[in-house]
C-alpha cells in the first residue's frame, strides 16, 4: 500500500489502483454522513477533486492520486457513508482507477513513512 499526505491510501489490485481514506483521516473527520462519488468511466488527472465526503465536523475533497480512468465506484457508500468510520482501510474504499501512468505511485509514502508522517 501507498499513502498520500492527504491521508488517502492506494492499493494495487492487478492493473487497477483502489483508493480510500486512512483510519487516521476517518478519525479526524468524525461521523461521516454524506459521500459523493465520481461516475465510472470518468477520466481524471492527478490532484483533481473526484469525491466529496462530509462529516459532522467538516467537508473534505478526495483528490485523484494519479492520472487515469475511474472504472468502478463503491456504490454502497452512498447509502451507508458511516462504513468509512467502521472499515476505512478495507470495505469503505471509494473508487478503483486504471492508471495511465503507474509510476506516479512512486511519489507516495509506504506504511512506515505514513506512520511517521502522522506522528
């Protein structure tokens, strides 16, 4: 897994990259009450806003960590946004992206570096 400074995690599954937010991010947000997911088939550019997540504390944007095409979204999160608080690192992924340049993943932290980053 790789981690961004925006507290997203990225997990490679075959030729796709699965994207979600870290446990640290879900704890900082508090109870998640709304998620707006992108449409499958959307072409995105790194650092482009692709999702909106709202909690009782704040609204946050989820940015595309890499260039590519969103090929699948986790539709159940729309009806059950609280899953992000229950299982942020597995079941509550946001979208799967087919990268156009997988080398962009090299820019991100591994788990140990992320743990140091969040202190």
